[in-house]
């Protein structure tokens, strides 16, 4: 019941549906083990410690962040007199090393879609943009003709409030525009979106 009230509070504050969903997913396991109205700092630290043995540090940090917001809200609502998160330090998230493709790996990847058929051309255009800009698959999947500017850029709506403009090279632009134009003429190639 308390979790439902907190989720209602987040929706009322216009948090994104993804944040609201994640909040429920992170808080339910804790609430299943501990009553939030009587939880102590030790309960939270034990929970996060147990979690750190089976999860990535970034996952533990995200759980800490959701618990912090939840207990801050409980305290502000007057449901608890002392916020048990006070003194629970933020978990350390060591920087993760991101593997970068070497030039031979990039050439090999692009060679997998060097055919003349429509699927190969589409895949080559998408890979060229991903390699050139660093855009994620989800951002590429949302790409539409209206997002592409005349000066080799793509406007990405990353969230409700943040809009980024991502530039790519002239070579990628030539490849992309030619292949995107072909795809627009043949909508069935990309799943019939827009038909």
C-alpha cells in the first residue's frame, strides 16, 4: 500500500513511466523483506550489502538511489520520524572500461553488410551512423526522416526534457542519405513502418 502511494506521488510529479516502473522494481524486493515504517539503517545496509554480492555496483547504486528517495518521501509525509537512509553512504561505482573496436574490427563489421541487396545497404547505413556518432541502438531505432538535418546531424530526443544534436561525418552522410532514400521508397524493407 505504501509503495502504491509512493508510485502515485511520482506520477503526480510527472516522473517518466520508465522511472516509475524502475522504482517499483527496485523497491518491491526491499519491502518484501522489511517493513518500511520500521526499517533501520542496518536493514538497508544489510540489504545493499547482500545485493552487492550478486549484482553489479551500478545496480546497487540505483537501488540505493530509489531507497533514498522513498525514505525521504516517507519522512516528509510524516510516516516515519527518522529517515533510516541518513548515514547510509552512496555505494561506490568503479568506472567501467568500455571496449573500443579496432580499425580491423570495424572493417570486418562493415564487410558483413557490403552486399548490394536492400537489407545490406540498410544495415551498412545504420552501422555507419552508429560507428560515427556513438548513438545507441534504441536511438537509431527511433530515427526518422524528420530527425535528419541538412548539415549531417541527427536530433535525438533522449528524454522528455533533453534534446541532443549529434553530428556525423560527410562520408557517413553520403552513405546514409543514399540508403535512407532507397529505404523510404521501399517501406517494406524496414517492417512497413509508416504504411
